[in-house]
C-alpha cells in the first residue's frame, strides 16, 4: 500500500510544522499538498478505470478517496468526463 491510498491523519505535525510544510510544498511545486495528492489519486483511479473491471467504489476505497462529490468534481475538471464514463449509456445502443 502506498502513501496516496491511505487517509492522512490531520495531527501528524504540530501546527507550526504543518504551516511550514504547506508553505514549503507550495513554493516548491506550485500546488498545495492536497491538490498534489488528489491529482495522484485521480491519475491512479483513471488508469485503473481504463485497465480493470473493478467498481468505482472499490477503486475509490483502494486509493483513499472518501468523498464522492468532491472526487467526481475533480475528475470532471481533470478529464472532461465523469468517472462513470465506462458505464454503458442506456440511451445509446448499437443496432
């Protein structure tokens, strides 16, 4: 199991250490730690959606995503489609 698939405890560091880490991380990467972590989680779930038959719920659980609404919004912003894009569309049927 890797770091991005676990939920992170909020109180790992003291307030000052968290504040310093957040400022340092943003200065070095141009994004917040949470934005970066979510991007990693999104990319792994997207890859797994394309290459496995696992359900979205299982993938979200495996990669540490706990809020479907936030995940769905971020996924749509990143990939211009919903995370359920591989589900068959009931309105489109091949003849």
